[in-house]
């Protein structure tokens, strides 16, 4: 188990952010692994984070178990499995920094455009049936791929689902179930790469009580955000997440 105080100084806020993200404030958890990586190698940071995410998924899925879109999940989850496999197979050839830069730039452009379109405060409405499913399939593949490569699966998922203007709890429930499944799909790759070390698992176990409490806190907070303001909050968070990914990606592509 890690005992370095500096590690816990960065891991505690990282786990809290993960909990708030799992509670419904989608996207902000993307900063967790880079934050923990300030104290330990990135591979160890990711190995510690995945078991925590899986436990937090239990809380978020249970909290929103009655509000989710089966159609979206049926469309995107098989595609995400393809993306995860592709990310695992191409890990040696794809630079995570390039993926982060591309996802970050697209996320910012998408969120700014949506905020502009909805600046008049359009009311939340039920999603309309989609004629062609190819956008959902592409978004699922992209979400699985970027989640496996750089733990950034949230923006591709959001870019497909957010314009549907699902009711707040349905959006959160669908997101919770999708990423709970995606995280379990990533487990075989982590096992194959030998990343679930005794040190990683024991450290994750120490952080689990905080992880569970912070997820319940996220659920509590998100249910108190007015439904008509929820999507504006998520779009603003997506701009912040996109900026963080773009910054990290650009920095990673610069010559040392």
C-alpha cells in the first residue's frame, strides 16, 4: 500500500471529483488520473483508479436504476466494446496525447455550439426517435476507444446523447449504466497487462470509503440542480474537460 502523504494529498481530491462525476456531474472525473499521476506513475494511477470507479458505479447505477434509456445503451454498448478492443490492440501505436488533443478540441467546439443554440433556455424535452443509428455506433466506438487509450470516454458519449435532451435523471442513469459496463469491459485488458498489482488494489481499498461517500454526495447535489439548468451546467463542464484534455494533449505532443 502507498503511504506517501503527498500521494493522498492529490488522491483525496481526485477521488472526490470522481464521486461527483459518478453522481451525475458528468466529465469532471477526467482530471482524476492526471491529478494522481502527480504523485505516482500514470500506469499505477490508472490501476488504482479503475477499481474505485467500479465501486462508485455501483452507487450511481443503484441511485438511477429506474431512469435510463435502453435504446441508447443497446446501440452504444456493443460499439464501445469494439472501441475498447481497438484501443487495447492499438495502444502501442496510438499516442494518448494526440487522442486527448483531438477529443478536447472537438468537445469545446461542440459544447460552445450547443450553448449558443440553446441560449434562449429551451425546455427539456423527450428524445425523438433517430432515423439512422450510425451516429450512436460511431459515438460508442469513440467512447470505448478513448476510454481505453486515455480515460476520456465521456465527451464522445455526451456529444451523442446531450442533444437528445433526455430528462436529467434519464441522462444521468444512462451515463451511469454505460460507463459501469465500459469499466468492466476494460478489466480484461488491465489483467492482461498485469496492472492490478497488490499495491494498486490495497491503495484503492483504502480510498473506497471516500469514493462511496463522494458518489452519494454527487447524487445528492445533482438532484438539487433544477432540470432546466442541468444541461447548461453539463455543457460548461464539458468545455472545462475539453480544455483540460486539449492542454494535456498539446503538451504531450511538444518535443521534450
